């Protein structure tokens, strides 16, 4: 293809850089060829001025230095240096991650201490061995790595996400897919047309709500977006799950905090009931299916905390006891106080999405209103301030943004993320009592 296809173009921008080379060229393509052939440094970008036909090859891009407006200039940045993710095993990864998955800073490739490297910039000039950035000069199947600054650890792997795929449920997806699974174009997050919503960068600064890229800011099953179709408020995006999971720790074998990272093998509740396997629906039907939540550690029938409960729990094999907490030893060595504790009879989400009576006992995971609006989290005051909080209604199971009926209304409802609609009833059907066990 065109040599410029490998570059991201930005008009009217100049960047301040010390390491550059000047050339006289006739057009942008010739300037790109100079960047590809540059031997004074690794060329990450080039500037081209239309009037003077001047070409500047640059060692830095806009992510690394200061930018300012310049009407006559066009900035072209190599896409490979803008990616913070890898393709395949990451042979061509040129991002700026410089620590291992354990958080240990990387040793510079050109240095000899604390480890004498076999892979150096001199021996492998085309491998991108700059500074102390994670790289994969030897084609390691586990991906980019580096020598570490820890004298006791010669090298280790880096936690680099894959290009245009998602880990877990896509909470950390930062790719550029901007169409839904039915090919609808996504609405920009900073726009309120055709759909008004509360997911703005101002209120969710840590969720990377850029452009109209698919994201998962609210813990859905996978990334989604509002659509540009007036008749379809939102839809999931078709982003594949990464073939290789990012390198991570083994998880905790004891209880710290709420135990959300507990990955031990205790499989019995504190009252002595054996745990039900997560991938079965007997004796209790539920929505915590391992394939849907690949990073929650829902293995075998081990106690886990996938939903932010007080501590790890499990469904039990006792048909009369739906679920119970587990007795997990504390990481600080303290004995867990279980005797005499009183538990609020809160049910974990049901697979069956219907309600009985007025729905005050509904504990499912539906979070969409009858008109298709997403629900606002009960512990959030944006976009609507309210008094239906988990603290004020401790027995109503006001978790996440699930539909509930804490005040005895005619059916389950929720506040919406649409600033113009305070609340609505949810998209739920009444159960047929004759089919219920």
C-alpha cells in the first residue's frame, strides 16, 4: 500500500524536538521515504511544510514532547510508535512500557548492570532496543520482555495488551473499534445527539471515553457504545477476546480487603455446606457463568467474590440454602470471626430475568429500562441525585445498576443515565408462578 498508510496525519500541528534532520523534498511521500531511511536516530515522525516543501524527520512524536499550532505544517506520526498494544507476540511492539508485569523497572538495553545483556542495540539495530522499553528481539512466544533492574531477576515479561482485542470483559479496552456488532456507527462520547447520556469524559475521566470508540465504563459483559441511529440507543461492539491473556499474578491465597483477588481452593461455606460448581445450574440457577466472566476466577466450585460482596462466597449444593459466605483465613493471620454473625438474606443474580408480585424480591442483573435506557448505579448521584441508596435500603440489594424495587412500586425500576429522564420501569416480564419451583 501507500507508504503514508503507516502514518497518522495531523494538519496544523508543529512539535518541539531537539533531535531532527532537515531535507528538501517535493511532497509528503518523499519525506516519508527520508524518515524510513533515517540513520541518525529512530524516526518516529516527520513534519512537512507545504509552502517551503521542507521535510523534518523527528526522533520524537506528539506523545513525547510539546505541540503547538502551525497553519502550514502537517505532522505525520508512525502508527507503530503510537500503539500501546502488541500484535501477535509483539515482535514489532514499539510502545513505551518500561516495567515488568510485577512492576519492576526495566534495565536500559545499552547498559551492562545489573545484568550483562545478550541483546543489545549494536547487535540488533532493527529490534527497537531503545532506552529501557519492553521489546521482543528474540521472538519469544510470551511476548515483549526486558532485563530488569533487580539483581536477582535477570529478565521478566511485560504486561502489554493485544491490538484490537479485549482482556476479560473489556474494562481496560483502549482500541479504536467504533462500530457496533450490527455495523451501526458509534456516537461520540462528548456528543448528546441523537442520544442524551451521562457518560462524559468530565464525569468518567479514568474510562478513556475518547472519540466514538467502543468502551466498557460500567462493567457490562463487553465494550459498547451509544449509536448514531435515533432508533437504537446503544449496542455491544464485536471485539474479539484476546487469544493470550495478559501475564498476571496467581492471585491471593488468603483474605485481604473484600477478597476479590482470592484464588485459593476453599470450596465449603462457613456453615459446612459444600459449594456448587460455577458452571452448573443445579440446584441453583444463576448468572455467574465462567465463560461470561473469564477473569473472575470462577473455577471448579471454589469460593470467589466476583460481584464486590463483603467477602468470598459460593452457591451451595444444599437446595434450601442458595448461597453463603466462606471462611477464608485473613492474610494478616487474624482468625475470621464467624460465630454469631447475622447475614442479610441477599440473593445473588438469577439467570431467570422475571419478577414475582411487585418485584421486591427480584435479584436479577437486568439494567435496561423499558425504553432501552441504561440504568444509573444506585450508589451514584449522577446524572440524578436521589435518596434510594444502598445505605438507606440495606435489604433491597441495590447493587451496581441492577433494576430493583426498594420502595414498593408496581414493578422493578431504576434511575437512568439519561439526564432528561429521571427514572423508568425496567424491561422485565412477570414470572408465571406455576413454572417456579
